[in-house]
C-alpha cells in the first residue's frame, strides 16, 4: 500500500471504529485519532433542549444591546484563541491554516453584523391601519421562536453553521447545535468560546450536542421551535419529512452545482483566475463552489489555456505550501472518482489530470471539457477539486444550460458590460458578477438556494427574520360613533356609509 492509500485506510478505519455511544474524531490527512466524544442519545438531546428552553427566558429577556455585547464578546474570544482554533480546524478538517483563518474571519463578520443589526431589523414597527380602521394603531413585533436546533456540515464547520447560530442568537433564541461528526471538536470549540466569553449567562444559551445522523434526527424530533440544517439535499429531505410530524419549521441550506458563465466580453485572465480558485479551494468541498463553466466559443481556447496554466501550479497537501488540503470525508473520494470516470465516459476530455489525480486522501485539480450535460459529472454535486467547462454559442445558451439543474444555489457571471443583466436571468439564490463567491462574504446579503439547494435564507436581514415570528398588535385607540364594524351594534346607517365609501376607495381604478 502507498502512503496515501494507507492514510485513507487509517482514516476510514478510525471512523468505522466509532460506536453508538462514542464518536472518534480523526485527522483526515494522517488518519490519527484527535479525540473521542460521547454521543448524545435521544434522552440527552431532550435534556439539552429543556436546558435551552429554560435559558431562553433569560436570553430573550435581555435587551438588543445586551445581546449584542454578549455576541461581540464571543467574537473577541474566538479572536483571542485564534491560533489554537485555526490549528484545530486544520487538524480536524484538513484545510490549510490560512484558509481556516479566513473562514473564522468570515464568521466573525457575520457575528458582528447580526449583533449590530438585530435591533434595526427586529424592533417593533408601526404600520398604517388603513382608512376603515383609522381608529386603531397597528404594529408588528418580531418575537424570537424559542429554541433553534442547528445541524451543521463539515466543509466550512465554522462559517456555515454560524449563519444560523449567530443570527438565531441575535434574534433572541437559544441554540442547540449538533456539529457534523467530521467536525465535532471544532463545533465544541465554538460553543465553549461563547460560554467563556459570557460566564454570567445561564447554561443553555448555546449548547453543543455531539453525534451522527441519529443525534441530528433526535434533535429534529425534540420539540425545538425550528430546525436550521446545512448539509446534503438527501439529508435535508429526510429532515423536512421528519419535521412535518410536529409542523416544526425548517431552514434547509443544501447542496449546489454552481454554474459560471464566461461571456465573450469577459476579462479572460480574471475569469480564469476566479474559476480556478472557486473550483478547487477547500478541495472543491464548497457548497457554492464552481462546478460547471459555460464559456463563449470566441474565447474558449485562451480561457481554457489560462485555467489549465493556473491549476497546473495548484497542489493538494498538508504542508504549508499546499493550496488546499485532503478530502475531509473519506467516502467523498469515491464520488469524485466516479464523476471523473463518468465525465470521460460521457464524451468529456480531461485537459488537466484525470482519474489518476485521485490519490486519497488528496485529489489534484482536474479540468474536464465538453462533457455531456446529462453526465453525473455535470448534473450531480461533485464536491471535489474538479470542474467541467463547456463551450456555448451564445449567452442565451449558457443561461439555459446554467438553469437546467435541479439545484439553484450560487453562480457567477464574467462580463464587462452585461453582468447584472445575465445575473438577473439565473434561477439561483445568489450571483457574483466578475468574481466568485463574493455574495458569501458580504454579511448583509442573504444566502440560500432554490430547488434542491434548499429553503429559506441565512445572513442579512432575511437571516434574522428566519429566526423570529411576527406578532401583529392592533390597538383600538377610540371608538368611532356609529362605526362599530365588528359588533352586533353595527347599524344600517353604518352599512349605508360603507357602501358609499368602498366604491370611493376601491372602485375608481381604470
Ligand atoms: P450531510 O447531509 O451528510 O450531513 C449534515 C449534517 O446532518 C451532519 O451533522 C449529519 O450528522 C446530520 N444528519 C445526517 N443524517 C441526519 C438525519 N437523518 N437527521 C438529522 N440530521 C442528520 O452533509 P455533509 O456531508 O456534512 O455536508 C456536505 C453537504 O452540505 C454538501 O451537499 C454541501 O453542498 C452542503 N452544504 C450546503 C451549504 C449551504 O449553505 N447551502 C453549506 C455547506 C455545505
């Protein structure tokens, strides 16, 4: 066995050796065991939710300003421990330390945004009561939902669940967080930092429970007030079905197959640079990473040559010079290999790498051109450092192919003049024009998808509203004599007046 094969085998063996009661966290690059964690069973999950429910009374009773300070202290605590934190992310997830730092930085931006904007977005708002109800004042008050069950993935183990955690907390909810079984230590680090930063708060504002899918399923059944899930579409569908039993609302942030359109007026070098990075960074394990590219025929050759040139200098590894790390989840390696094989079987050509690029736990960059659109490599999420590039005759064709997907998460458009116009025609949750993934780094922009990419939005104002429910309050300030509409005291004179008023208010539109 080669070294890489034995590492992959060790990692797979270590994860197999886990039991129903204990979870073993493994370094994906070396297969070494990092730590073991007790698995929360149904009873432990319910106890965590009960604790969170009792802490919710205190947390939701704080002012926006008090919650803001608690959240900002949490962010500062993560910064204070950032060396240790990034080491742990590197060790448990595999990504380079600098990428770990960037991920942490993005999460901090979101914590700060949620903390500083919650009051503006969620404070009570007066609304017009309308002509026929002018003796009323009307207002909307956004109430916290209560306890939010957050279930996270492993690929961005800090940034991604943070889109639910920080925003749910800022909206006045408490959270019970089940990190992925592949990033358990990282999830616990985040929760512990919150407690360390806020020792005066009751236990239960931010609780972490550990385990596999069964623990996540128990959280869905536990009576939480909303489930905020990030992970694969297949699991998202199971969660939605299970949540239907109790009408528990769900926020689902699922998979993607993000397209990039490179129009004839694109800056070729900039587009190639962004596509090369967006397709392979984090080993391609990015929900909104670049998976398929549609390039205009007039610039096909220079564009493909430039992407190939850039990616020829990009390598997977775990040393300080590596561009990206190992595949975090051993089973993903087989999916990536299968997609490369199907791309080649379905008419595609590898202009860089090929099946031989898969050297588990690492996968070197692979560029596949002219693959049939029905191939799994184009239709299914690959989640590896590969990209398909197809030539199109026109931007219209590119848009049609980009939209012909069950997914609709992120996307990118490269065009000097028509970027926004093309973006508006894409069936997705977000588009970056002349960059990739720009939308994910702007805290005020909501993030989420359509179709199989999910339901609901994290981040920005919609991300705060996701974790609250509107309470409408109508106050009768005085009674108008003869205008008792909702009373058996209503008179014929009132109805006569209404019959004059209604045509005046609503009957004059031509
Ligand atoms: P996954 O679906 O395998 O697991 C996600 C989480 O769900 C884990 O914590 C897992 O333990 C839990 N889980 C599994 N079965 C469950 C069940 N029946 N009930 C409740 N919980 C259950 O996904 P993953 O492999 O961890 O993550 C990769 C996927 O996540 C990719 O598809 C990626 O595109 C997606 N993702 C999406 C976003 C987004 O914002 N849209 C962000 C990051 C990742």
